[in-house]
């Protein structure tokens, strides 16, 4: 079997060998992990009365949720169902766990979203304290899920999907996924805090258009990050 050199990023649990280049998967996992870490720090340190900052955090949380929802939707609709017809009972248990974990994570994220929205509307120290607990719980659960996916589910992707089939998945992921505004937001979001070698790899893969979009969008993104994560 032909293998592709896989990307390994900070916090990543595994990078299974195989014919498919899983760079896109690992890049978005890196962004999720980074965001969860920064949100937890922000919720702990941001005073409840800083309504302007909470409004920025609320907007930022909703952006995070948009990208996470799309990621899970693609997995549940375009990856796990294809694999289910090809794997053994152990593999089936892994894939069923992936879907079940998505279902466990969603209510935690919704509860966090409610907390951000409340604090964006008015100061409430009790809500901030509750959100502090919820964001840690959501982070622990999602981080465990990402690690499970990297160590077991992506092994199945490498074993049972051809490079051509994986290309179809990536095309489905990109096609009509986001509005124009969301697509523009995704560029600096993925690039933010990437190690230099990973950034270079992504720019080489995606070509000059991505480099141009990054130059156009990163300044505004960083300004918004500075506001939202002022206390992080």
C-alpha cells in the first residue's frame, strides 16, 4: 500500500499511515483544540462586567460552532456510513462510538453557547462561573473524541478508503459548505498559531489563492481575536 507522509501537530494523538493525505482533518482538529484552550482561559479570566468582550467571545464561539458542526456533519454523512459497510465488528463499534460521541458533545456545546449569549447581553457572575465549569467539561469531552478519532477511526479511513474515495470526501466537504463570509473567516482561523512547517505545507498544497486570502483576512481576524481573548 502506498503511504502518504502525514502531518503531526501539537496535541494530536496520532497520524495513521495510509494512502490518504489527512492534512485537512488534522488542521481542523488543531484549530478546535486551540480554540477550546483559549476559550477556557478567556472564560476564567474575563470579568463578568466586560460586556463588550463577552459580545466578541459570543461571536467567536458561534464561529467555532459553525466549523465544528460542519466537520461532524461531513463525518456522519460522508465518511462513517461508507466505512460501515466495509469494517469488521470492532471497526463498526468504533464508528458507532464516533456518532454517539457527537451526540454527547452537542448538548455541552449548546450549554456553553447559552452562557456566552447571556454574558454578551448582561453581566452575571453566576453565569460566568457556571460557564467556566461547562467549557472545561466540553473541552475534555471534545478533546477525548478527537483523540479517539485520530487513534482508531482514521485508521479505518486509511485501511478501507482509497485515495480517490478520500478525494471525493474532501470535495464534498468543500462544496457549498459555507457562506462566502464563513469561507473567508475559515482561512485565518485555520492558519492561526499553526507551526511554521505546517503552514508552509498548507500553502504549498492549496496554492497561491490561499496565500492571497490569508494576507487579506489575517489582520481583521487578529484584531477580533485581540478583543475576544483580551484576558486569556
